[in-house]
C-alpha cells in the first residue's frame, strides 16, 4: 500500500498545539493507518462505524466516508455498514450518516456502475485500489490476490485508459511473467514491437529482461491474471510512462 500521509494536524494546530499535531499526523495516520495487519479498506469501515457509534456525525465522519469510497468501499457495503451499526449505536445516527453517504455515493455514478458491471462479468474480484504501485500507473488500477502460495497469482483490473509504465522483469534464473485475459479488452506491448490485443482467454508469456507495458483500452474496463513465474534474484525495474500519444495510436 502507498504510504498514507496526513498533514492536517500541522496545518491547523502546528503552532497552537504542536504535540497534538505530531500525534495526529505522525502517530495516528503516520503509524496506525499505515499498519498492514488490517487492510486499509477494512480500517476505513471500522473508523466509520466507530465515529457513528460515538455520535461524531459531523465533518470528520464525512471525511472518513470519502476516504472509505476512495479505498474501494461500495455503495452497497456502506449502506449495509450503516444499517448494521444503527441497531447498536442508534437510529438517529444512522439517518445522519446516510445523509452524508448519499452525497458521496451518488445514485447516478457512471464510474461506479461501469466498475460494477465489469466485476459482475468475471469470477474474480476487482479487489482494492492498487495504491502500492500507483506511481507506476497512469490511471486507477485495482489488485486482488488469487493465490500467494507456490506461485503468485493476482487479478489486476484497469479502469478505461489505465496502463502501467514500461518495465522489465529481471532474474538470474527462471522468472518472467504470464498474463491471462479475464474480462474486457486490453493491450500488451514489447519495446520495438506492435501491440497485442488481450481479450478473455488470451495468454501472454513475458520473458525476463524484456521491456514492456500492459493495460486497458481507452474505452473499456480490463482485467487480467498476473502470474509470477518463479525464479532466482527476481526484481522489477520500472521505467518511463507510456505517453498519451503512443497509447492513443494503438486504439
């Protein structure tokens, strides 16, 4: 997960209460929110439930509702969460929380609807925002572990127009990567070669030390399984972005 950074404490209270600002920015968010024992999406949902239960149905709850949506909490999930907490924390608190949630998870959200349709089209989940590798992608991607034993297998989902940077998989022995198209339409391209279209069922074999990129078509959600081929001394070398000009040429 990409490191969560908070600066609100120092901006608002840095001079008036520097110690509190330190605890807020460096401990609460700097350490606690970056702890990986609980997935950040789950942490968002727990925080919303805790704020509701304590009666904090103000701007702080709204901020954490927005954060929950950012980290993949769906409209159905937040509605179920608020309803569940209502039985234990109080009905009026749920009404207040729903008022905020409806403004954040709008009824007509084309992005959310398209994402949901894409997820419904495949057997693997979309997963959580791929924040750990966000700096190596143009656009939003999502990651869902399918298997972390024997061979690493991950379902990687790209929003329309999303693609990763040019990169190279290195290994002293073995290594490389396989891509298997799951849903939607995407592309794979090796440096100096024409792009290859990836559709459901397409299998791409990527050798080590080959510069390449892969991602979605500009107007279509896309998912592929990423299979990590076992090897020795494996590493990824991330390089430059795929320019908009070069990307749009292949559509």
